[in-house]
C-alpha cells in the first residue's frame, strides 16, 4: 500500500471541542496544537513526505483580538518547544501565506525556523499562516506580471507560495464541514478529499489511518478514463 506523498489538513473544530466541555476557546486551540504534534508524528511514521496544515486563515484576522493573540502565542509556544526536535529529526519547516501581516516577532521566529531547517530532508511541515488561496493566486499573478514571465501552468505554480512543493494527494477536513474555505485552491485540482466528523483536538493516528484507507480505495484518474470504464 503506497502512502500519499503529501497530505493537507484543515484543522477545524477547536472551538466546538472547547464549547462542548465548557472550556475557553483557547483551550480548544491548545489541544489542537497537541493534535498537530501527534498527527505530524503519525504522518511521518507512515512515510508521508509533506504535511500542510491550515493554522491561520486570512479570514481569521476578523476574529476577536483576544483569540488572534491566543493563536499567535500558541505559534510562539509551538516553535519554541518543538523546533529543536523537528530539526534533529530532519524535518524542514515552510510557511505560506501573507506573512507580512504577522507580528514582527512571530515573523522573525518563523523566518529563522525556515532558514535553520531549509536543508533538512526527512519530511516537510508546511504551515499556512495568514493564508488565503485567492490572495495567494493574486500575489502569484502579480509576480509573474512584474517579471514579464509567460502565463503558463508551470510558471504560475512556481510563483505560488507553495513553489517546489508537490500538490497534495489527500486533503482531510475535520469537524464535519465540507468546504475548502479558501485553502490551496490551485493546488487541489486533483486532490482526493476526505471529511471526518472528528473535531481536530480529538484527531489522532486512528483517524489518519481511516482517511488513508479511504484514500487507498479511490481510483485517481486525473481526468483520464479509469480501469472500470468500458
Ligand atoms: C479552526 O477551529 C482552527 C483554527 C482557526 C486554528 C488552528 C490552530 C491550531 C490547531 C493550533 C496549532 C497550530 C500551530 C501551528 C501552533 P475553529 O476555532 O474554527 O473551531 P470551530 O469551528 O469549532 O469554532
């Protein structure tokens, strides 16, 4: 059974997880960070090379200030606590999105983390921050226009934040929502989508394996005729 090369995850349901326990939303995000740590471990154990997670969307800037600062603080905590181990394990970190909008200290931390791990070859964690796919597409189009480069698929893909990263084979969204919510619109043209009712803070190896089993059952045709066709 061949593992997908790249899994993307929309980590949804932190707020509902907290609400169901009468806890502050920040606790849901905190448990969400724990779910990310275990999922990254499980993903790597299964031989998946790339994991991309939607950690903060461009639309998340519209949330109350307190929640935004909780999420920024979690990011700082995550990098402070995990970076050394990720680097030791050979994991490369990449960040995509409109990073200029992030607080200066967070920007500095993520730039340093990306630089430190840039040459690592045992898997890549791509963290989407202040990310919106439509905005990314517009940025890419602007870049190409500025360069005067030809508008073709290859140049366009290379102008996106995800330049050099293969498209996701599998996208998982937790918490029962079945939308893409402005995530990786260009890159998911041929991606298989798996939706699970599990709330992100509860997500773990079992849910990952269920998603992988569903992925294995799908026949990927990229618009061509499948083996079942007459
Ligand atoms: C969606 O849940 C989740 C987010 C907006 C944030 C995701 C962030 C984490 C999992 C924290 C860890 C990440 C890093 C990189 C440290 P929601 O709040 O929209 O949930 P709801 O729809 O139930 O309200």
